[in-house]
C-alpha cells in the first residue's frame, strides 16, 4: 500500500491579526465610537481598522 504524504497546510484566506493597537479615550468618546460602529453594523475593532486603513490610503474611500 502506498503511503500518502500530507499536503502542506495552506495559509488561511484571512490574514491572522495578532498585533494590538491601544488608544486612550474618555468613556464618553468610547460610547460615541461604539455607537458609530454599531450604526455601520460592525464590531468596534473592525470599524476602527477600516477607518484607519482608509485614512492611510490602504482601502478605498467609502462612498456615502
């Protein structure tokens, strides 16, 4: 019986996000940011990531 070699694991289609960015905000600012993320139907981290990447020119500007 022939022995099959395992195929190497393919990297996930989504890049793994291991780094953490922290920022200081007041409780009032945090509530406002969370509310904005929820209005867009996103979790806070995803909303902030999109905002930052658009500002950095990595993602296209959002069409309103």
